[in-house]
């Protein structure tokens, strides 16, 4: 395993994935468009961010001559079925826990009458007569079963970069070589697809560091958003980075165990779909860095607890003791 080459690939990827989106955000921030049409300006900046990690993955592979092995684009439903389900449904549990804790701590902000939903339902004659709790159930079902799978495709661009490339490379970087593997082949074999090299400690470090980098990467977008909705910027940034680190454990658990980026994309898409659910119970204004949204310190506590459980359960990178050469080949992301 050539760790110097792995480090070079990581640095090139990071230069690309940070350089272009951050430059776009810096260009948009002082522009006339941001002053005249901030929503459109934010949409352009967001498109540059969401649309670039996958491209950084491919460009890095071309620049370094790595080729296109281990793309992790094969869905692997048979191998990763339970990780698809976990990535899809565990975020719902985490969002519910975060919302519950938030309203237990701030009961004055809890609206049992669902005034927010009543106002939303009143906008349409179809939903105006619905009981707000029935309307809430309808929204939850549509978000989980319709929006989440759709958002999976929208989230694939990010996950193909973060979990599909950076996570792999960091895991390889932190892994120790296996003496049973020929040193002649280490430069050509990814540690994450070689039996015995893939260690839980390495994956934990890689998952957390990927989450930290992912959170820092979002800073320009958060700062641009603060121009539209002023908030306590520093606490908001810190709470957001904590959230991305916790979320990264879940998404890495899904990707590494399945050998595919698709479960992580499904988890990411689900979070994007349901993150606002606790806000339907809100009476008054939310505080971004506290909650009830998932990127708040309290609103996101469900994801922190979930990440802690996945870490102590040793499941983020656990592999079957029966894994053999046939399983090693199956970890390759392309056919």
C-alpha cells in the first residue's frame, strides 16, 4: 500500500472539491445578484457545491492515473439490503429523538395543535378540512416513501465524492498492511477491498474525518444563508459540523458494509427530506444552532446518539469472519 500516493490523491481531491465551490461562493457573495435576487444566487452557489464532489472524484482519478476501479456504483442489493433499510429508516428515528428532546427541554415552544400545519393545510382546498394529525401522517409517509428515494439521486453527487472516494482513501490511509497480502500488489489493491487490511479503528477515524471535512466544506453556504436569515454564525457552524460528523458515521456504516455508495445516498436523501419534521410542532421561532432542526445542537442529538451506538457496536466496518477471496472481489464497485 503506497500511503504517499494515497495522501497525494486525497490532497488533490480536497483541492478540487474545496477550490471550485468555495470560489463560486466567494464570487456570488459580493455580486449584484446576491443583492437583487438572493434566492437565485443561493441556488447557483448550492448547485456548485452539490454538483462538484462527484466530478472531483473522477478528475482526481484521471490526474493520478488511478483509473476507475472501486467506484462503488454497483447497488449490491443482496449484500447491502439491511444497510439500505438502516440508512433509510434510522434517520427517521434520529430526527424523532432530536425533536422529542428539544421539546422536552423547551416545552413552551411545543404546539400540540400543530398550528404550522394548519396554516399549511389552509392553503389548499384539498387539505383544508383534514385533521392536522392526519395531515402530518400523510406528509411523513410521502417524505419517507416518495421524497427520500427521489432525493437519493440528488444526493448521489455528494456521496460519490465523500463516501465513494474520500472515505475509501482515508480508510486505506489509516489501515495497517496485512502480512498475508503480497507487497507486490499493494499499490494496485485498495485496502478496503482486501481481506484483513480493513480495520474498524481505521474506518472510524476515516468516517469521523470525512464528516469533519464535509462540515467545513459547507461553511461558505452557511455564511451565505446567514445573510438571508441572520443567526449566531459561530455556534451555527460548530453545531453543523457536529451534525455532519455524526451523520457521517451512519452514512459510512452503510457504504462500507454494503460496498456501495447507494445506501449512503439514500440515507443522505432521507435526512434532507425529513429534517424539517420537528418544525411542524414549533410555536414561535426556531434557533438554528439549537433546534428543533437536525443541524441544531439539541435537534441533532438523535444523530449523535445513533453515531455513538454504531461506534460502540463495532458495526461501521464489521466484516463476516467467513469473508474470503470471493467476498473480497465482491467489494469492488464496478463490474
